[in-house]
């Protein structure tokens, strides 16, 4: 283990990981005295969701910050540690969500527009007609879609009175959630992001590793509002002592999916992971060169930003996964606790012909249809809550299977295993269904807090608690393996049935919805 610490660190071998997600803010204190690091304390605070119109999703930026701060305080209290004992803080975050705030007051201009929000679909369609699609794919690795931050920022500048003028005068700052948290942690002294988050904005050239001016100019986004892009592990600044009670180095920032990729030990080309969260995100490490534009709807993204270089990944995005289970709980009231879904789903041998396509906010890979909407098909009088729950778990697995197949095909790999993490990965039934639909092994991470662990591991590198990823290898060993039990004929028939359901959900909403 390395012995150095980032500038200003006086604490012990403790790292605080902030894991700011779509539906909650979490924090974890990890003890790096030995490897693998030991979890000392956790905090979690729910984050309210705001739905102004169908297909629109917002968060209150102040609630993002206050909930994350409260979770950090909880984690420190449960670990029995003051902030002065910390060597570093690492941040992992929901990625494409866009925040715009005033540099002077630190107040948000309006609500954050969440990655799930589809309000900018008409603007994306306009850009596509103007011929921007090819340039966006070639330079940013992404595709023209409301998912990414660029069109969200353009919408805010256009629709918040005075925002465009203030931005042009340099009075506003834009950031994804990591940059917003960093700004608040440092008392407004640092406006920065890392390369993994920058690569999700649709404004960052992943080849030159710098902001891409042409699309920003087309969208009316001044360069002055963009954060500085730094390596994923390194010095981002010291927290204001009033925030946590001590000045602590922020030593890493990464998008949540890239943090999980790192904590799953996917450090070399071909290694692949899936995180079952609000959505599902599969990343396959591709090495030190950006992947070529994909013919299968996959995205090229930065896996880890390095000093003067980068590692890259191919990514497939499923917008609605665990959120489908949450809807069954909160929207339909089928059960009280999320964990009940597995019990109800296991009470039936199969979904009884029911297909649930949870396209609440459109579909990502491989369809990329912002106008798709949710559908439940195949209902009969014999359908029960158990069948709906089973169909929801199957929907998560079907979507994952389609993305995994596209990843291994595009990467030219055999596809022997998928490493998994996230809250829903606790469900044995889901992972067995997943293995059966993939025809490949599914390996569950030993800790489902993989995003928080990834932020901590990356911060350990940034703070000098470890000299290289190789020293962290004991922290990323795999856990339980689920092996396929299905016959290929069954798998193909089930996948074909799912695809028929998807085709009925495509293009459902009217253009401009």
C-alpha cells in the first residue's frame, strides 16, 4: 500500500465515498488499513422526484446537496469518526443530470434536469435534421438524444429568464452533479469535473480530451460556464472546514457507472459489468483507445480519466430497470417493500405470457426511441400480481440481455460472464433469469455498494493510499456465480417474445411529447 496522502490530509486510512444517485444520496466510510477495505459506516437519504409533465423529470439541486450532506454526516457518525480522520473523499454521481447555478450566490437557476427527462427530444430531432448526428458520434462517442446534458443546458438557458445573458457574461456555472457537489463541498472555490462525467455531456471530445466548441456554439452554451476537466483520481480541492468539520481533500470524482466498473475490477479490455439501479448500465472496457462509432446503438465513453491519457469503454444504457419495480410498489401498490417483488415473482413458475415493457421515459440501447412508452401486454383474467412482478424482473433481464449481446458482438468477444452489482442484484431470482437469458455466467459483486466502493478506491489512488490499481486487486474479487440452466431454444423464443412487445411500445408518444 502507498503511504502518501493528498495535500492537507492529516487523517488515518479512512475514505468517505459520496454516492449521489437518482432516487437517493448515499455515503460510506471505508477503512483502508487492510485490503479489502472494510465498510465502517453508511448513510442514506431519499431524494424527492419532480415530474412537471409526462416525460419530464427534475430534481431540486438544493435537495441534491442537502441530502448528500446529510448522508455524509450519517456515515461519519455511524463509523464513529470525525471528518478530521479522513484522508480523502471520493464522489460518484448520477451522470447526465444538468445543474445551472449563479457563481456569485451559489444558488441554482432552476431545478436540475435529470438524465431520464425527455423534454429536449424535439431539439435533438432538429439537430439530427441539421446533420449533427455524425459529428456528435465521431467526436463525443454519444448520439443525439435527450439523455445527455448538452440539450438540457440549452433548454435551461432558453427558458429561464435572463439565464442566457448571465451565462454570456460569465456569471453562471454549469455542471453535472459531481461538479455541483464539489462546488458546495469547497465553499464555491472549485468549479471542475472529471473526464468520465465530461464524456456524458455530449460537449466533450473523447479523442482530444477537451470541450468540443462547435456543438456548444450551436446550442448557445458559452465556454465560460463549462467546468475544468481533470483526471478521475487526483487533487480536486479541500472541503470548506465548515461543511464537515475539517478540511478534507476531494481526491476522486467519477460517474457512478464508471466507479462501479472500477470496483468490479474491469480494468482491462473485454471485462464487462452491469449495474442494476434505477436504470441498467452495461460497460465493457475497451482499452486506451476510444471505440469507433457503434452500429448497434452503443456509446463510447471515458472509463477513467488519467493524467494526459484515458481508458475507454463501450456502454449500453437501459433507462428503466429498478424504477419499474418502484412503480409497481408506489404506482400500483402491489407490495410495501421493494424486496417483496422477488417473493411474489417466485410464487409463479413464469410470467404467464405477460410482457412488461417499462419504457416510462423512452428506450435506450438498442432502440434509442424517446417516444416509446411503457406497455403491459399479454394480460388475461388469470394474470396476478405475481405475474406482473415476474414480468418486471424479466423486463430488467431482457433489456440487459439485448445490450450485453450487442456489446460482445461489437467488441468481437465470446461473452463468457457478466459482473453485476446494484440494489436489484441482491435478488437471486433476477440473476438466475439473467444467466438463463444470456446463456452466460452472471457474477455478483461481493458488495452491492459497488459504486461507493469504486469512488473510495479511486480516491485511495488520488490520495496516495495506493500507488496503483494493482495494489487494490484484493478489493475487487468476484462473489457468487449464477450459471445458465436454460436450453438455447427456450432462450431464443423468450427473447423473440420480448422483442414483439418492444415493437408495440415504440413511437407511442406524439412527436414533441
